[in-house]
C-alpha cells in the first residue's frame, strides 16, 4: 500500500502542476491543510479550505513553479520534496527546497502539512537525515 500512496501523491502533484488545480478524486472532502510556513495561517478545512490555502499561499507571488525532486514513503504518509521557485510582485526572486507531508487514508489525501525545509518535514514523520 505504501508504494501505491507514493504513486498517488506523485500523480496528484503532477496533475496540480499541469492543470493548476488539485486532483479532486484523491482529496478527501474534509481534508485538513496546515501551512507551517505562513506565520498567520488560518484554518484550512474541507475542499473549500484547501482552495483558500492555495490562494493564500500564492497571493504574494507574481509567478511560481514547483519542481518535484523526491518522494519518501513514510507508511500512511508520503513526503514530497521539491524545489520551489517564485518571484514576488516586487520582483524579488526566491528559490528554496520545500516539502509537503501528505497523510492518506482509504486511498484519499486527508491532510497536508507544508514545510519550507527538509529537516522539518522529516521530523514530522519521525525521521531525520
């Protein structure tokens, strides 16, 4: 099942990068999103909350892209490591390695935790480098 979860997350992230929207068929109706990078993060619950998080996350950027680098099987969780490149509305560019921890249950993503570095994401799933 864990390799299936990795492939599901890989497909989900790929679809988002191609289509610009979540792959709703693998997103639980009551998904919870926790952004550990936004200081004043709100609560993001349900599919409407997920969409609001995407809007809040993307708001400061004039342009951005995500380049997947590695997917790590962590049981009912999958850690996706990626290179995030973004340019703010002010013209300032950012390039960094971020990670998302996806929690899956019954073949659906039920929780997303966004981190702006690898060590935090690994710690969240009980691993270290």
